[in-house]
C-alpha cells in the first residue's frame, strides 16, 4: 500500500474529507455568484435602453400609421402631398439616397408576389413594416378580425415601401432630428416648422420594425427579428454607437447593410494563414481563413435571410475545384425550420460582435493542383432564393408568380465575392 492510499484511508477513519464538505458549498457559492452576475448583466443591459426614446417610439410607430387627413390650407401645393417624389422637390439628396435603398424596395416583387396567396391578416402583418402608412393599405383592420375598405388608400403609394412620410410625417406635421447649426436659419414656410427631437438619433427609433415583439415566436430561444436586442447586448450600445451612426452616416438616407459589399467589408476583418507559404505538389498544406465581427454592432449577419460562406479549395489550371476531398466550407447563417408551428431553429452559426468564424483546410496538394483558393462568398437573399425557387417549382402559374420570378432573379444578382486570396501551387521538385 503506497503513501497516498494510507493517507486516504486515515482521512476516512476520522470522518469525511474537507473536499466532501467544502465542494458542495463552493458549487453553491459559484451558482449564486453566477445568478448575481446574470442579474447584474441584465440590469446593465436594461440601463442602456433610452427609456424616453423607447416610450416615444411606441406611440410614434403605431401601425398602420394613422391617416394623415387633410393638409393645412396654408401649405404650398407640393407640401400637401405625401409621396416621396413630392418631398424630393426640396430634399433632393435625401430622395436620391432613399431611391437606391432597400427601404424604397420594401414592397418589391418578392413581397408583393406573395400577397395573392395570403390572407388579409397576413398581408397586414407584412405591411406594418414594409408599407406602414395607412394610405398604402387598400383595407384596414376592423373589429373582430374584419377588414374594411380604406377611404384614405392611395394606390400610387402602395409599392413605395418605407417612404419619407412613414418616418417623418404625422397628421401632416413634419418630425425630425435637431437641426444642424448651419441649417438653423432655414425657413420652413413651405410646410411649417418641424417637430425636432433627438429621439430620431436613438437606436430605439429603428426598433419599431427591426425588433419583433416579445410575445412572438422564439425559435431557439431568440426572436426571429432581434437586431435591436443584439445591438443592446453588444459593446456598441455601451459606447453610444447607434444604428444611425453606422447605417445613416452623416444623416445619409441609404441604410446600407449586407447587400452592399463595401459596408460589409467595413464590418468584418478577414485573416488568412497558409503553411507552407509557397506550397508544392505533394506538400501537406494547412490553411486557415478567419472572419471576425470587428465592426458590426449586432450578430453577423443579423437576420435569417443571408448566408455567408467561408471556403478553401485546391483549383485546377482552369479554375475549377479539383474532384475529390479538396474543398472545405464553413457556413455562417441562422437557419429556421418553418415547416412546423411555431418555427424551430435548425442552427445558428452567426458571429457575435468581437467573435470569429473559421474554415480550416488540411490537405496534401495533389497532382493537378494549380492554386490554393481562399474566399468569402455572400448571399444576402439566400433564404429567399430557395423560397422563390420552391414557390415557382410548385406553382409556376399561380398569381404573383411573375413577380416571384423577378425577385428570384434579383436575389441571384445580389450575391457577391467579399474576399479572395490565391496561392500558387508549384510543381514538385
């Protein structure tokens, strides 16, 4: 019997060891500590909410936005209208920016093409964010689930998406952020002085459409649209970096995101490592391609629609992936199972702020290998590409199918190469 076993037996003769007594206590203390930490963390996050802005936006974004009603008689003729082109007469830069944005295309063919096969209630649930003005709704919800014709409906506005009026107009009163000093003396004779509030510059302003309500579906424990909460729990909220700070720099009305390659590149850092640096046929080649969410104030990507692919492969002289096991891929995406109700979550590999995703490649360079290729491929509309394909396959002649085909073709054009690196593979010595 060795010394360790003699000591162990002696302890047992004198009662339970200190580890038996102390360990449960340590576990209990650790558990309490974790609960305290979680509570403090939740409180810390909650304290970052601009409660005044949040209360204001709930009332401001009552949807559908109530009808504007008759315009004041003293307004100039163009100021009595609520179409974006009317605002653009004086606000030319803002109109130009908006015209090229996803807000302007929020009621594009991919949305409108689904409406013929949906109920009025389902249409309304989409339009609350995609076309929130009452004037864009042909019918309005009534009591007990009924729908009634809308006397304020303006057909020309229906397909304009999220318009200037949706954000800035309530009962024909203009609303906006505080005037910049250089604009303070500008006359507002055209449509009266606007209501100015700093709430337009708070992230809570965007929450009305970019954060689903707490009582909606939570696949995998997370809301389907959870962008505001992701931002709130990120370092950016604590630093005061708002949604507008990234998506409306210099108050530009472009709202660029993952559909824009330049914006996406500004939100991530991509690194590569290859060993050996100058590979030859027959060498064992190890490569890593790492994407870090270094500048995106929420999960990358935030919604369930996009997919980002990190890829590595050996290519032949024609640029094709060599047949065999010479390809590796890491998928960044949140994928939901919508075949059941409520929806489920298949997986979530998105990258939170400060975190990274990586594809690792470890292969021996085979005969015929010409290039080691590392690349990042982005499909902003990945979910809808598949959804539109399925819809067209199962009902190509159904109402709305022409619009869905147009949206499907556009989704293919929206794909892009975010990053690439080619390493030549030399012949064997």
